[in-house]
C-alpha cells in the first residue's frame, strides 16, 4: 500500500454542520481535509463520516491519526 502524503503537521479546526463528509485519507487532495478525488491514482479511498452535532471539530491533516478523521495529535510524533 502507498504511504499517505502528509498534507500538514497540524490539524484543522472547522465548524461542521450536520451531514455526511468524505475525509481525504491519501493526503493528495487540494481541498484538505476533504476528498477531491485525487486518491484515484493511489490505493487509498476516502473515509465517509457523519456529523450529528453542529460544532467545531479538529480534523487530521497528517493522515496518521488512529481516530480518523479526527486529530489525535499523532502529528507531534512525526519526523
């Protein structure tokens, strides 16, 4: 499997409304942290997730979180 591209070594905090979203798991999307279809040249697929409560969320952009799509500060352990 390909290694994901590290889009950023920090999270992005966004106010999300209720609904379904697609998180970029490959790191290639120009619409980070959301999927724009760039994964099609990789073995990655986007992660579908649903927001039930409108509020501010911290989403992962390093692509190494163990709680995708949410940031777990794993970016702090990257070289």
